[in-house]
RNA sequence: CUCUCCGUAGCUCAGCUGGUAGAGCAAAUGACUCUUAAUCAUUGGGUCACAGGUUCGAAUCCUGUCGGGGAGACCA
């Protein structure tokens, strides 16, 4: 684990030892009392100088400006930053000035976490600051933080490498304050929605993530295995069927913020695991749900921005209810210029050809219509728009339209050309439901590998009777991208999925090979430094010379590991 | 999966048509008791992602691998 340390990391580890020698615990166990945050000081101090005369505050050292016997430090806590004024004779009132001269100036670094006491004042340059009376190290930082500087709203040397930011999000959060803001807003979005539901008496529930049948959506699942039951289990792709079983069970409204998993491609709008809210409300239909959805989104926008207009890229999106409503057939008429109403599969296939849309024989009527819509319409739906009345083949869980048996009572909400919500008047006819599942089976025989599985327990539940019901699902990650103006899903997930980091395998053999030959772990980096990259090279060496050279190297590098014996080295070479 | 750009010090980046690496910040040492991208002086810090190839000589040219960004294909 401890490979080559950089010069600065080695210096920090030395400082750590010196601190311990001086009797300072770099990682003390006891609590440090904090009685104020930087945000509270900045909010109240300038108007009332009598406040904050005895404060205790903790945070991370972000930058220092040392001028001999006095210094300024920028301290960052969870709410922001404040400047500290550290004066030698203030923190070292007696003869012994080592706390300032040695500990503060030499042994502390940017990145260390400290606690201070003192009082708030305003410097001659007009900056609200803390006059430090005592200072205590709370945690020593051994790694070097990127130092981001700022002047007149211009940022210098920003920590910007996406790979490093996503892999080491903690560093990103420390040095890039706007990143923290995105995630605070994400939490606000979820809280606003939760209040909206709870005020109406709906119940927050939890349903299985490990499912024997991955139902409720069309997607490729992750498969895992349960040892005790000796059965395959799937990570859920949706929770729709379970929530509807709860409506059967007698709840009037249930919702879940669910983590779903889909074993499909990754790009800037798709992560293998993502968060979806699904809500089901008894005795409602999809018209009711449209009203509900637009009110919910308007409220989220207001909660975050205090207005309904939200900046997304170079566009302004207005979440003020009501949103435009358009049937799918009208949308295709408007944007593709063809009328699909009452047309056969062959006629629609011909439309696709005339519009230069690729088709395959396995595509049914529903997929063909969806292809036209996807190619020609979606990109135009910038302002929030409900697209309604989808063809029946695409919606096996959705109630047939009350006035057209070819269609379903379904809507999707499009924002900025992307799908955001999906909702139905839920299908509660168990015979129709089984029939639709069987049609899915036919599709899958035709080669559609994402047709739905049949969940017989769900059909059985419907046979007991489910009230009329409307359900809606909304992608929380996508919603957060819109509401916080982030172009990539990776920017709204703390830890987006990444390929595993491989430590650059040094030329020659891996550590394991050296260990297998009997070399103690601590000596492996030494051998590499000495020039042995592989076990084979090691075996070719003269054990006596090795003993001498390695002993010398141990002294030179001041290594804190036991000296080697000739027999040990002979064992490696002959192993 | 395809195309494309990228990978150099802890961070942000230079490095030309090939000649064994530079800057700013950060760090070390020193000066400085109201600075704020603090300032001034001195110094150290590199497996140029990895592996091959071409060449007298490769950070640079070529091939492959790994990792990342972007675009597309596929996909809700």
C-alpha cells in the first residue's frame, strides 16, 4: 500500500512524527466543541459587532498567508470560509513560542483540520475575521490538496480533471464549493417532493431491490445469486409491480424513492444505478396525474430558485403549471408531418421509410411509432410538454384508452428534448393484463430482447381487484440535472460508476510474484529501486552481493525495517 | 461497439520540424505583527499513463494496451 511517497507527502509524515514527539496527538479522540458556523458569522456579524465575542469553530485550513509573527488563515467549514487572524503572542502568551513558530508555521499544512477559539472582528482591509486565542490540531492531512485560488470571481488552477474529480469526490467537494451546492440542491429536490406527497397523506414505502423476476420495465437486469436459496436474483429495474400490489393491499397512495439498476450502456445521461421516484394513487386517472405532476415540479422549481424559470444550458425552461399537453399522434403530425391515426403496421413502416428512419422486422407497430416520435419529435419538446396516448404495444402495464382501444392512457413529460416522467392510468383488468404479458412473450419470441417478463404473482394480485389508479415515475438524476443545470449525470451523482482504477503495473513482476518468492513486503519497493523488476532477475543475483547492497540501501534510505540475513536472501534466490 | 481528443511535478498547464524536461501555485529554508491569487530571496521535487517499434538518440513519430472526456450507434 505504501508505495513511493512524493516529496511533500514524506515531509507531512515527518511533521506527523514531530508533532507526536512534541506531545501533540495529530488525531485526538475527544470532541471539539463548535458553537458557530462561518455562515452564521457572515450572516450576522457586520450588522452587530457585539455578537460572537467567544466563539469556538472548526474546519480545514485552505490557504495561509504568513508574515513573521502574525498570519492569516482561510478556514473552511461545512457552510463556507472565514479568515483567521493568528498572532504569535496571542496563542503563545508565555515565553515558549513553539506552538506558533514550530507547530503552526512549520508542522501544520493546508488541508489540516483545526479547531480555534477567539472573537470575531473586522480587519483594516474590511474582512470579517476571527482573532484566534487558541488553536488545536484536530486531524493532520497527509495528502496534498489541490490549491484553488480566486480573485475577482476569477478562479485559478481549478481542480478540473473529470476523472480525478469523480474518483476522488471528497477532494472535489473540498476544493470546489459549487459541487457541494449541486448535491445540497439534489437533497432539497427530494425533500420538497417528499413533503408534497406526505401533505397529501401518501405513504413512503420500501420494496425489494433483489427480485426473483425483474418486472415493471423493459431493460436488461443485473443478475446475482442467493446462496441459501440457491436461486438467481435480479437487481430491480423498476418497483412498479410491487407498489401496485400495495395499492391492491388497500393503501390509497404509496411512493418510493428507489434505486434501480440497468445493465446497459453508460453515457452522460445513463448510470448503471440511478434513482427514480414512483408514486401510485388509488381512484385517480392520468389526467389527475398530469395536474399533480406539474404542480409538483412547479413547487420543486420554486423551492430551489424562488421562481419557475430555470436556466438549462443556453435555454430557459419554465416549470410554471400548466404544461402543454399534446397527444403522440398530434406531436407526430406537427413535427414529422405524417398522420398515423388508424394506420396499419405496414403503412407506418412505409412512413418510416419515407422519413429515412431505420426499421427492423422485429419492430411492431408500437416500436415503429416510437421510432418516428424519437427521431422527429423529442428534440422539439423543450418547454415541459406532456405527450399523451401512446400506442398499446409499447405500454403493457397501462390501461386501454377510454375512447380508442388502439391507444393507452399514458403520458410522458418531456423537458429540453428528454424524457423526464412516465405515467399511466394503471391497468387493473387482470385478464387484459395477462393477455398483454403474453403479447410481450410473443414479441420476445420475435427477437425483441427487452420485452417484459411475466409476473404471475402480479396478475394474481390484480385478480383480487385493484382500484382504478394512476401511477407516475420520474428520474431524480435527470430532474436534478435540469434543476441544477448540470450537463452530465456524473455531476449529480456523488460516486458515478467508473472503471476500476488499476495501479500502473510497474514493468516486471507484480508484488504477488515477489511475495511468492518469499520476499517480505517492505523490501519489494527497495528491490525495485535497486533495479530488480522481476523475480527472475533476482534469482540470477549473487546472494552475498545482494546482502551487502541491500543493507547499504537500507541505511541510505533510512528504512525502518529489519535488516536482512544471508539465509533469507539465499531462500529467495533458491525458491 | 465506432469515431475523436486527452494522459508531463501534489494541482493547473507549456514543451515547435526528434537532441534525456519547464512555468505558476503548492513544498522546504530564510525575511516580514492587518494579509487576502500576500510579498521578497534561495532550494528541492519527474517511471513524461503502460508496453513494444523506428532511430545514433523518443515526452515528441508509429503500433498496441489501460484510463478519461466528447460525439455517434445501441438502448428507456
